[in-house]
């Protein structure tokens, strides 16, 4: 279905330009590149990604292409280098936008999992907020840089949390004393919750479990793709530092293992209904 829609877009774009005969092969290549740039923007729009930046570039691109076409008709001289550069810019922005969107999703999940820890998340949350703002402002490349910085801050925070763990252990005894003192009320509360959960178990619970399993599978697929991207950026493109690569792969792999542990448990629970 998607291939059919892309074909129709290309056809519509082709019809939008007046056929010009006798022009160079560079003209044909440039026209195809302009059409592809339009499709890139359409895909971003379909995915609800911000497109103001690429639309501005496309507006200038269309004017430049038409002007160069008119010049070639008159002088027989073709020079579409700037057209190709601008279409390449749109393609790169689209790739960065989709990558930043996926990585922001995973980063938010990682930070959410840290909410119940003793880690100080102030700098991490601020970093993530800045990455979000850069994405909203369509500075996708800067957003990706900030995402990498966030992972470095997470690593630093984890090291700090290890140092304060001894202080956390000191409070364990107080918690134990509290539980022992109010053990009767706690037991009654737990029993009441169990009875309530048993009585209210229904199709709604089954639907909830099914959606949760589907969401975990989708999240796992995204994580696997991000690991592949990190490997490509580190081993092939050489655009990712070793520290960034190690942090990303470690975090993503840990999240995938956690998902793989959750899914069988949820499936077993789903079978009981």
C-alpha cells in the first residue's frame, strides 16, 4: 500500500511540471531529486514530525529548479549542483528527524525506569528537556548530540548512586521496624487488595495485558533497530564515539533483556483469563 502511495505521489509530481523536451540528462535527474524531496517531506508529515524547516528549504528549492530550467532553455547551460545539494539536505534532515524521534522515545523510557531509584535525575531531566526542545525546534542534529550527552549523565549518576547505597542500607532497619509494628494492618490491606483484584478480574484486564504485551514487543523492535544503528554509526560511519556506543548498546541490551523477561510472565498471566 505504501509503495502504491509513493508511486502516485511521484506521478502527481511529474505531472505538476510542464514537460520540457531537449533538456539535459542533468535536468531529468534534478527533477527526480526534487520529486523525491517532496516524498521525504510527505513521509515526515505522515509521521507527525515537524516539517517547517524542510518546507522552507523545499520552497527555495522549487524556485531555484524552475529558474535553472528556464536558464537551460535559453542558454543550453545546465547547472543543478545547488538543487542536488538542497535535496540532499532534505533527505539528511528527514533521516535525522526519524532517528531523533526514536532515540528520544527510548531515552524517556530509560529515564522513566530510573524514577524509583536513588539517583539524582535533575541534570538528566534537564538534558532530556533540552533535547526535546531542540527536536521541537527542528534542530534534529543538535537533539541527537544532547541525547548522547544525556546517556553520559546517566552513567555519571549511576556511579554516584553506588556511592550513596551505603546510606540507603542504613534506613533498611527503620523500614523493617515500621513493617513489623503495623504488620496486622498491612496484612489486612494486602488481603483486601487480593480479594478486590480477584473479584474485578475481567475482559478489561485481558485487553490491558494484550496491549501491554504488544507495546513491549514494539519497544523491543525499536531497541533492536537502535542497536543496529549504533553499530553502523560506530563501525561503519565512524560518527559515534566508543563511549557513546558502549553506553547505548549496554542500555538498549539491558532494556531488551528486561522486556524478554516481562513478556513470558505477561503471556502466562494472560492465559489465566
